[in-house]
């Protein structure tokens, strides 16, 4: 019984480590799958994991990566919005219809 518990704990740590690496690579589907599998193991373990501190440390790395990615995406969305507004202003100044494609050629 103890070896089964040890195997569960080792697998929980392995899944968490895999999730950390996947988060660093931006493979969010892998992160989700690792946490889903880990949840199943934690649910069936029935007792606290002895390596809980290691798992919590790894979880904080995933959380940090998620927050960094969210900040980058927020910044990129802000830049995209600003670019779209600039393009709309150019269209208005050049009297280009709103249904024209996004790319505007200014060749003379």
C-alpha cells in the first residue's frame, strides 16, 4: 500500500513538473491536462502528499508563468487596439471606405 502511495506522490510531482515546463513553452493544453490528471491522483490518494512543499513551489512557478503570459497578452491587445485606431484614422484621412482591407499601401 505504501508503494502505491509513493507512486502516486511521484506521479503528482512529475505531472506538476511537466506542467511547469509546458507553461514555460506556452503549451497551455498540456498544462490543463497535467492538472486534470494530477487532480484525479490527488482525489484518489486519500491523504496529503509528503512532497507538498515541492508541489506548491512548482505550482507557484506555473502561476507566475500564467501571470506573465496574461500581462504580455494584455499588452499585445492594447497595441493591437491602438494600431486599429491609427488605421481607422488613416482611412478617414485618406477617405478609404471602412470595408477596405486592413493593409493600406501609400505608394505614390
